[in-house]
C-alpha cells in the first residue's frame, strides 16, 4: 500500500516541481485555500500556540498572523518539491547567504561545526548551501514512516550533496568522523519539543517554561565542535536570506545549558520579528510547566 501511494503521488510531485514560478505560486494559493478554509489543518493547534506565545496581541492580530502562516507553510512545502527540478543558478538567486566566510573560516582552521537552525522561514532550502561550505554538510533528520517517501525526501534534500542521516545514526557518525579526522558540518533543527525520555533541561521560550532539546550542546562539548546558528529571513515570496551567527567557539568553556539558552533566545528574536514564518503546527508547548 505504501508503494502504491508513492507511485501514484510521484508524477504529481514532479509535475508541480516543473511549473513556472508564476503558476507554481498560483497553485500554492489554491493549496492554501484548501488547507486553511476547507480542511482546516491543525487550526486548533495553531491558534492555541499563537495564543500562548503571543498573548500581547489581540484576536484580530493573531488571526492575521495565522492566515499569513498558512500561506507561507504551503509555499514552503511546495518549495521543497520544487527542489526536485530547480536549477542551481535559480536557487542561487532565491536563497542568498550573507556571510558564508564565517563558515569557510572554520573549514580553513580545520574545525568541525554543529549548525543549529529553527523551523523558521525556509529550513528546507537551507540544505542547498552545502556546496559553498568548504567541507561536508550532514543533516540530521527524523525518518519518515513510509520508506518510499523517506527515500524521496532524502533524494530531494541530498541534491546539493548534503548527507542525510537519521537521528539514531548521528552520534556514531560523529564519533567515526572524529577518529578519522574528517571535517564536517552537522545541521540540527533544535527548537521543537523533545520526547519525554529525552528531557534534560527546561527553559523559558516565548515566556513559557518548556523542555528544550540539549543534544546539539551535548554533542558539541563531547566532540569539541563549534556551535553556529543560522538565521533565515524571508525577503519576499520565493526569496530568502541566511545569516550565520557564532554561539560558541569553545563549547566546553560554557556552563551546562548556557549555549542552548542562547540559541532559544535567538529563535525568539526571529519569531517576534515576523511570527508568520514560524512553524506553528507543531505542539511545541504541550509539555509546558503550569
């Protein structure tokens, strides 16, 4: 059944990916209408999250953000599909990195890096910067239940030679690369809610005490990796800008959880600046402390 779903869906995904951008975003508008007004995908979750995280706004202001978020979410999902056929030249125009030299300097110094990102703006197109990094980019991701779609997602995300590894394989790979002296940049999105058996620390996030992922900091200290954050900004529809920010050159010099707290504060800044580009459909505050 999983394979049948895949072979039925693949031609449609490919057709969407080759649409001219003008028609492509018109199609995204149609998907938005269906998802928001007809299906109402996770509306309850989104509204609860917006109410919790942005209590200083009134209902009308949050409703405006809600609609903009759904429009952006549909764009972003389809842009991931667009990666199947978009040319490197077109991608270069649409996803710009402002300070790639910061990353290149680490490659020159022979220092591997953990790159922490958030589910904000275009975290999918972020993977296209790999050829510019100066060393191997590795993206840690959660494996999909459908093995055929999982393979497709890995293929799409690996188009720019970014190595995709499931979460469970991250530590063995880091250990192997350290033994072999192989320089790498490990990308992790660390802003969502951790599993209950992976909770080691809680932190204030958008004014609410919640459990936070601490894996990036733990791995950085264990394998002596510098911690860099990437902040992606949506310039206009279909165009993004990424900027790198050093959080910790020598993570062992920081007290436990300090780097994680610094990262969370930077994510907050992104959200407050333009909340409609954050991924509000996840139950980020489900384990909040009352």
